[in-house]
C-alpha cells in the first residue's frame, strides 16, 4: 500500500484516530511521517496541517481534522526515532509518534467465568461457520434432542469407538440450535465443551480442585442456557485427586 500523502513510497506507518465519532486510518511512509512530526507545516505534507492553498488540492480532506491535534492518534508500524515536539517533551519523548497513553480509557474487562476459561462454546463456533456439516448422524442427533427434552434423566452419554463421530453428534446439535431446528426448550441454549485437562491443571493443593469444581457447577446452575458437553467423559474418573480422601471429578 502506497503512502496516502506522497503516493510514491510504501506505507509502513499506520495512524488511527477518531474524527467526528468515526474511526479513521492514514497510511504514511517513513519520510512523510518523520516530516509530519518534526515540521507539520512543511509543504510536502500537502498542507494538511494549515496550508490553505494546498488543502484545496487535497485528495483526503479529513487530513485537516486528523492533523489538527498531532497527539490525538495511535501509531502502529515501523516507527522511526524522531525528536520530540514541544507537546511531546512534556509527556515523555518522541518514540512511537509521541503517543500519550489515554488514562481515561474504559476500565479493564470484567473477569471471565470458569465456563469461558475452561470451556469452548461450540454454538458460537457453529454461528461463525467453523463447524463442518454433519452427515449420517441424524438419528443420533434426534435421539440426543429427545433425551435433553426430558424432565428427568436428561443426560445423554455417547459411547463408541474412537473416530465414529461422537463429537460430531454434539456439533450437529449445536448447528441445529443455531438454525432453530430444535424444540423451544433447547432454543437459545449454548453448547459448551468442558476441557477437563485445563480444569485439573494448577490444582496440586488438596481441596483446590474440589473448590474449582464446586464454583463451576454453581456457575452452571445460575446460567439456565448451558448444555455442558464433557468430551472423553471417562477421564473425569480420578481427575483432580491428589491423595487419600480427596474427591475426584467423577465423585463430585
């Protein structure tokens, strides 16, 4: 991609800013970027920072607003080391385009739940089209749907040799939920695959795994939209046990 100012050199600096509530991006070469930082009114910049005659010839009129405040942008790319401008000298120098961190940015994201940390949302994968079509497992998928619709004893267990398509049945269920081809009770449900290995990792202290499992089950109870899929369910027998008297995932 060529520099949007000179249209001659390859652009290696990418500037991002918000102008009138809209996100803008400008791509500059090393030469134009360095001139912009050291001498913003240089005619080579096409007058985007104050030359009225050159502004009339500008092919990018939003450059006026963009260069109005040289500190109001984020720069990415191969940034040259440039001397600080007057405003930059007050805030720490000219590296990375003199960008000043915005301390008024939104607070950090809230902590994710255990389901998001140790689970994989298969329904979201189906929405994104990351799941291949399931062929030849319609009867099994329908049977799983029937069991899930029961009031009691509604936990289907898929048993079979490796590679016969047990996981594909669950993926087919998630695809049907996305397509709306399920009873009303299952609509808007989220099929989440639990990663037992990740759940056990880091729980060497006695009682730590039990506490994590209890929190996970409590989170599932509070959320009424989760269909929990435990892949390789036989692995939960003995998972998390660290000594005599400690409970494993199967017992919990």
